[in-house]
């Protein structure tokens, strides 16, 4: 039976909250990064399942998100990556077990960045990945797809706007199509009624999301295996885009863990199926690490 706790740690010039699901007999620790504007408790069914599978779980409430203080209005994707690094350090110190980075959607983007910059993790499991340098990344957004043909100027415009009006608050619908995320009205009702969910992002964050490049993802800097979780029918991170990103990814071992639910909200709507299959892959990764460490 998992025990739930919460702690606060310093990160990104403020404090962030970590949700802890602690298993009876854990073989590793999962540091989990949530999706756009939500928080780890939004995934409590999934994370509880992982604890039942024998993993401690450290759910990160990124700066300005969830239960973390709302005292920092300006933050970027790099702040979220730093939150992940600080959570990894916390997990190693508290548990002394191998740490696996995992995240969903926007959290998957952060997880891939962590894999490229955080040598202490044993494996990375991003659900969805984005490479800001790929022109096809514009297809994730609601912006016209033809903008991929003038992608560099578009990125320059994003950077310019992020500098001159960084505090402008924009809703999710400004840059993502809600129907591509989910067509389930009850999910959107859940988001709207959850006081811990954000409804707006500062423009400086959105600018950083589409312009910040993490070269380590593609230049061979990653030291751990990477298992990219995807759904073949995901309408937001399409199969075509996912395959392009997967081809660019360079890691000692990479594997595409593909589901077929036709659902971007895989982690919320199918927690048992996801946790069972992914936990098996996590055990494979930890077993391989143990063998490498003994050589």
C-alpha cells in the first residue's frame, strides 16, 4: 500500500512542491513531470499504479503550477527542466535508488531535456517529445501548418514577443486545439473545476517552449536508455511527427513504446494498462543498468 506525502524543495529561485507516493518495497524511483497547466495529482491514478508496481514516485509541481507557490510570474521551459533536476537530486538523496525520469506531453518534452542534461538518471520515459528546431513542430500547435515553410522567422517572432511582452497571459486555446487533446467533455470539466490547474501561461513561457533547443537530445550526449511512449492515434503529437522526432533522438538505447487507444490523454484515461506495460520496460532498464554497473 503506497503512502502519500508532500514536501517542498528550493528550485528556480523559489520553492516547488513534490508529491510522493512511497512503495513498500521499491526497486527504483520515478520522477514524474506533468503536462501543460496541470500537476501530478491530476495523474494520481497512474502514479498510484506505479507505486503498486514497486516504484517510489516523485511527482513534480513545476514552478507556478499545482501546489507550488504562485509567486513567480515569469518562468520558461528551462525553469521546468531545472525543477526536474532538483527533484532528481532530492530522490537520490532521500531514497538512494536508481532514478527514472518520466513525463507526459509537455512533461515529456521536459523529460527528454532531462535525459540530455541530467547524467544521474538511469532511464528516461517521455510520453511525447518535441524538438523545437524541427519545422514540423508547428503542427503540434493550432497555428497554420504552412508556417513550417518559414519556421525560422516564426521562431524569431516568438522570441521577440517573449522579450517585449513577457508577462502577457494567454489561455491554452491560444496555441493548442482542445479537441486534439481530448474530445471528452468530462475531462475539460475536471480541468475547469480543479483549482490547482492553471488557465493561463505567460508569453515568455510559450516563447521558450517553441524556441529553446536542447542539443543533447540529438548530438549523442544522452547517457541513459530512452523509451518514448506514444499513441498511434494521438491527434496532437501525431504518429508522423513522433517518428520524425524518434529518428532524430540519439541514445545508447532507444525504443518506441506505442499504444493504440487513439488518445492523447493516455496517462489519465488508461492508467492500469500504461503502468503495467511501462513498469515492465522500467524493470528492463534497471536490470540492464545493474549489469552495466557490474562490468
